[in-house]
C-alpha cells in the first residue's frame, strides 16, 4: 500500500484530505504519534506543490489526536519562483485544530548543479536493524500500539546519540520523506527517557522541526539518531538525523516537556 492507502486517506477538493487514523498509530500518550501527523503535513503539501521538493517542516502538535477521522486543510502561503510555503492544518472529527505544520518546498530546476560531500555516513558501529534490540511494551496492561506497528529497535549509540531503527509501513519510495518524519519523532523519546531514572514523568514532544536533504530512499527501515543537547527546568532539547540505506534524509530538532506526575 502507498502512504495514503496505509493511513486511510481519501482526496477531497482543493487539495484537502481526510484520513481515518487507526489506533495502531498511537504513541505512549493515547493519541496518534506526532510523526504520522507531521508526515501527513508533508504529504498534503506535496499534493498542492507536486513539482517541488520538500526541504523543511515545522510541526506543532497542539492537542492530542485520538483515533478517528482527520480533516487536512492545506493553505498556500506563497508560491514563488524558487520556494513554495504551505501551511497545513489537521483537525479532529469534532473540528478542533490538532496539528499545524508549515512545509517549504523548492523548485529543483532553480538550483545550481552544485554538490559537496559533507555527510559522514552511517556509523558502522551501529547494529543493523535485523540485529537491533526490539522495544518492549511498558507492561502487559500498558501497551504502546506503535511498538507493534513500526517495530522500533535500539541499534546502539553514536557520538552521544541513541540510534533507533524504525520499520517503514508503506510501500511507497516517493514517501520516504514522510517515513523520515515518523522515524524522527519516535527517536526523540529515548535520550530523554534514559535520564529519568525512577522519575515517573510523562515526556511528550509538542513539536518537530526537520530539514530535508532532497534525497529519497526505497529502504524498508529508517535509522534515526537522537541526542539530548540540553535538559533543565523540565525542558529538553534534542537534535536528530534520519538515514535510510546509508542515505541522509533529514536533520532536525525537537522539544520535550517533562511533565509532573
């Protein structure tokens, strides 16, 4: 299935979409994993700027999205000769705004054919996805649906970052950028959780910002490395990178709020 089919999407007028988001996409806090909502933002933006390449995403998860019908409304803020900027709003079935994303897309033909090798590539000390340590549910009574759906695995550490392998659940190489959104969001939790010790704190991330390299990959697993850059006063800042098949797809940053029990 392609991206839209896997997430129950159906196209409407004027670039709008509806998605029937199922419980198997839920994270640890009873709502749809933010990476999937971020992925929908990128997907919808590509739909209204189909000849352009996504280069950036800034997503704000305003309220939890419970499984059900999502109404996706793109708004073209600007369509310039080089860049398009699209705002994406995702509403709940009750009409409440759940996520607002801003996506930038570039006209590839406006760019010079200029390449510099800067990415150091994947850390060869990390485990392959097949050899990684699968995430466990917190308890038999408290299960996190995305663990069964995306099968995240601990792959080791690289330069102070925790590497998480994530399965791509759609057969759609064109949507590898959307898959990178999911992998990035799932990877945000581990470096913060590793610092909690016995503290029973909830650690949701209310935002996700990514910058895409313009590359795509047909790989069926993503590897996201996330490093804790700062944690003070209950606010954590993490940096991250997403690769697939050795190809760097995205780099980014996210905030995590450490909430009182």
